[in-house]
């Protein structure tokens, strides 16, 4: 039974003070729990509820409403594949079919045998000018082709693999490293790492630290 | 890095987008950024800010097209205690990507506009509700807010004055319905995002039960420009009733998809054939969604329609969130409508029965039609479901939008529906055979 680490519970208990009303801490707390465990177990949701002094059923009700909360195990790298209209017009369905083969799963939600990959079809992610597109490990990937999907999968499978043309910030941010932690729903450390790459430089992607 | 696809150096919103490192406070300020906020907090009253924005004629760019100054003026001035500006950065309308484009290029413009809006309603704290999938814009806003605090532009004494201003971030977790303002407020309060019944309106009872104005990213990003150049200058652009410029996202079967800043009043031909480079080689325009998937479709014959917001309303459709989805003659309208209904059914929050049940009825009906099991019966079901979803039978616009997709595609492409339902053939096969 996966449960949350004591220091995370303490972190969750400190969340409500950041908001005008404590209940707003539910989603940031579930976010932290999910970052630690990979997905939200019933025990984790109960622990979040206890830490926030809420009903466990209420917390589960929130978790089940939002698509970015996972209640089943997911792969280490989750592909969120947009198949809404703009992406479908540009061939998203074929891309998804190719992805299934590339990561070795038969259907959405299934985790590959090595535990590395899973995917789901999601609705519009607001990058329609780059259709078809997807989101993996907190980054968008644009103008997908079968080749790009293969490269992306290889890159995730072997982190040292030369980078695909992954999406990075339009401009480098000198302030990024010094940025203060403003919100509890910040990405885990390193999550924003590749955004700090200098413009036009194809340096190797920094690997996101998972959990 | 992915190249920017869209307007740089446009008249208002994208004015400075060609400048490298615009997302940093130093560059933004060197071009004139934060001069509007400085002017507002040091020399203007809240009412003067509202008046200036009223002169500009700025209307909400999230889709509802409501006059921004009027929305701010609804927030009670004499209310003791906190009042909030909530920024709707939950852009999830299919076909719309302009808020992402604005935030990734110029996060400080949004922060400056948000702070000005807070001042205008007499509030001190603003919350940006940003969709969870927008990792990069979130990080950029987070860093930009930290920079603004470090400079003393936000905080207890912005520009040395006594009107404290702060901008906070809250991440969504994947729900289209959060783009609807009362559902967004529910979500911000840590609940399932289900729209509230109105009244009370958010201006009276909004975030955490307190007076609130909810504004779109693009709307607020426009405000600093209006303060810098004056409302009259902004109102000199656009049409008689719909002032200014706005962003549109063009996606789908065009040569150059992108986010473009347009002066309101240009035609869809200007956008699709001009800015977006026209159709793909050898293909012809069939249909387009003029303002996100929720706007009623317009067939190719109506490409000369103006982007004037009132004109679109008169046609029964809308400029909406500016997401223009373009489809050519190689795609089937029935399949496209079926895909969109799957979206609306998936995103229905479940609160109102017509939307929850109707959208799923439509999905099942489309499923039968596309499996060549359709008949006159299915056509009738779609018509009835479409009617049942519309006309204010639901608390928010999601149900209506689902109905509009069915109704407008059936109205303009009834022959394709008949081909599918009665003859079990697809019109697109014919179009391709002739190509």
C-alpha cells in the first residue's frame, strides 16, 4: 500500500494558509501526492483528506473530476495526445496509432511492460497552430510525425539520447534559476530545467527528476 | 525551439513581440512596460481607470464579449474587505491558443494589466487561474511575478504608494468547464468545477464568496496599452461598435497556422487566405468555425464575413475566443461534428441534465451514423437533441455550444448528413474522386 511520506504530509498541512480559504488547498495537495506516488491511491487521497481536515469522499470527488489526476498507475512518461479537431485534421489519429506501436501498448491507459510509458487521448491543449501536438513530462511537443514520435520515445527510453526538437522557452530567462517558489503546485525541481536553455542552442535536454 | 507562429510587431497586443527576451522585466520595461501601472497607481483614481477603459470600448476576449469597464464597475465600491480580479487563463476552447501565445511572449503585460484591473476595482489580490497543461506559461508567469516583486512593482507598496497589489497563481487540472467563469471560481475554491446558478453574479459573490471580476488573459493584456495610449486611440481601431484589435488562432487545413493580431472588422478571407497563407495545395475551403468549436460553423461561401462581433452575432454565430478552425474538402463534416460532440460529452460537468444526457445521446447517435447504421430516425434524433441542448436549458453555455455544432453543421451540410444516414456513403469520397 503506497502512502505519503511524513515530510509531504507536513508540506500539505502547510498549504491551506496560502489561500483565502483552506479548501483551495485540495488540488495543490493532490498534486504533491501525485508527484510523489505517480498516481493517487485511495490511501493517498485519505491521507490528503486527513491532513486538510476534509472528508475523504470529498477529496476523491475532486480528484475524479479533473483529467490530470490519475487514479490508476501510469507510465513513468505519460503521453497526453491531443486528438481534438485541429489536431485530428492534421493526422493525430494516425500519430496515436503509431505511438501505440512505439511504446508497446494496445490501448489508452495501459502501461508498457517496462513501466516507462502510457498514453491517453486528451482534448485541446491550446497549441493548435502546431497541430498535431502532445504533452510529455511537462513539456509540449509540436508538429508531430511518426519519426518525431519515435525519436521522442527513444529519448525518454534512453535519457542520454540526443534531443528531439523539444519545445523550450521562446527566450531564455536569467531569472529562472533564482525564481522564488511562489506556489505549492510548482513543478518538482528540474521540471523547468530545459526551459532555461539558451535560445537556438540544441544542448542536451536535462532529464526531469521524477518523484 | 519551436518557431513562433503568429504576429510579431502588430498594433497593440503583439507590439513588442519581435524584441528578444521580452519576457524579462528589464526588456519589457525598457520598451515602456510598467509605465501604465506606474501612472495608474501614482496619478489616477480607480474611477479614472474604469473611465479610460470604457472610452476604449474594450470588450472581453474570452468569448462572452462583455464590456470590460462595465464588468469592473459592477464590483461594489463600498464593499469592506477583499475583492478579487480572477484571470481566466484556462484557455481550453478547441482551436484557441492565443492566450498561450500572449503569456509565452509577454507575461509581464498580463501581470501589469491584472494589477491595473485590481486597482480599478479597489482590490489588492488577483488570482490567475491557469490550466494545468500550460507548464511553460505557468513558469514564465511565476518568474515574471517574482521579478515584479523584486522591483517593487507588486507588493505592499507598489511604486512607493500605499495600495498593495499582488498577483497569485493557481493551476487547473484539466477541465474545459473551468473556462466558464463560475465553474472556474468553484475550482479555485477547491471544488468540482460545476457552474453556479446566477444571480448572484460574481461581481457580488465571486471567489470565496467575495466580489470578483473574472477577465480573460487577452483582455487584461490589452489594458496597459490602453492606459499608455489612451482609450480614444484604441477606439479608433476596429469597427463602429466593436473597437480595437484582437487575437485569432488559425488552425486546421491552412498553409500557415498561427496566432494573429487583427483589427476587428477584417474579413475571414483576409485571415484565412491572407495571414494563414490559404488552403493546402489542391484543396478547397469547405467550412470554418469562426470563433472556437463552440461558434456555429460558416460554410465556404461565407468567407467574406466580417470579424465584426455584432455582425457575427447577427448571423447567429460569434467571434468567441477567436479560434478559427479551417476545414477543407478532404474532410467529412459529419465526422468532424461527431468528434466535437465527443469533446462536449466528455467535458460536460454533469450538473444539468440536458447537457449531460443530450451530449451523450448525440455521441451515440453519431456513432451509429458513422457505423453506417443511420436512418431517417437518426437525423430526427440529432435535431431533437440539438434543440434540447440549446436555448438556456443549461446553467452555462457548454450545452448550447454542443447543440450549435449539431444544428449549424446540419443546416449547412444537410446533404452530407443525408448521405451518411440514408445512403450510407460519405460525401468526402466524392470530393476526393473529383480532385
